[in-house]
């Protein structure tokens, strides 16, 4: 099979398009995570607190805190990471409060999202932008 | 098993019945994300702790599902209610099947 100049350009263009896709694919994955967690339900803005630094010097270890009164589960996502999942906290009957603090990796400046499943079965979402000076995905 | 995995937990020695206490846990673990490459450009395979649980006398306090975005030496801080004297049991589950456990007794006083 021989390519004409025009066909070669078309093939090259398609390849470039495919190469640009992953960025969009990440966003889809974040949405997939959210859809899987909430089952497509609406999310309120109130009822969950997410604490994260505005600027993180080192993306390898960024302290975050989540709390949502009465929540049974809290999902944390880093929308700009190669894989958006961070952690899912499930609170048992002996949890004194629906609060947890941990340290996470962020590949670069991005939004961190927390979604809580509240006691009445509804969902609440909080989001925070964290500026990262040095990314935490190694090189 | 990853080398040198050592769990550390901080639990008060005693509490009054029904009191809410703060627990802090740290485990030394590289949490290799699977994203990094070694000096010759080969991807270093993922090796992380994927689940952490805390129970008090067999009843669940918290159950965390962890992804590669959790930092090296995973740290967790959370709060638990202590209804009676007993024992906290902390369990970490490694990708390679290893399970690391730590227990701490707490008295009522």
C-alpha cells in the first residue's frame, strides 16, 4: 500500500489527535470515579469540608483533611493526577467524627475534590485548587 | 514484602468511657506508585499498601481504600469513640499480599 502525500498528512494528523487524547481521558476518568461513587446523583455544595494548602511546595506530600458530619463514606480525588483516585474513607460505628487527615501526592497544580455520602443517602462535594511547585510523580 | 515496613501508632493510654480520642498512625512504606521510571527508563512496578483498617474490640472505626496517590510512609489521623476498655487493632494490606498488624490497649480511667 502506497501513501500519497495527502493520505500521509491525514494519517499524521490522526496520530497527533490520538497523542493529544490522554488529557481528555483523565477528565473522563475523574467523572467515571464520581459516577461510580454517586451513581449519577446530584451533589450539594454544603455538608463537607476539605482542607488543603493553597500552595504546596512539594507535591510528594501534601497534607489534606476531610470531614463531613454523619457521612458514611468520603471519596478523595486528585483531578490532575495520572490516575485520579486518592483514597476512600469508610467510617464505622466507632468513628467519633467523620474526619480524617492524610498526606497525598499531586502531580502538579490541580483541583482536589472530596465527595461525601451523607447519612440520608445524598451526596456533598467540595473542591479546592492546590498550586504545586514541584510535582510528586517522580521523573 | 517491601523492606523495613514498620507501623507506628499513637493511642492515649487511657480515656473516659464514651470519650472521643484522636488516633495517629504512620507506617514506613515506599508506596511505589508505578508511575516512576528507573535510571534506564523502565517503569518501576507499583507496590503500595492498598487498604488500612482500624477496629476497636472487633468493631470498625475506619476503613480506608488507598490508591497510588497516597504519599510515601502513609499517615492517617482520625477520631474514635472508646465505649469500654479494650484493644485497638490496626491493619495494613500490601499489594503483595503481606498484612501488617499493630495492636494497642486502652484503659478506662
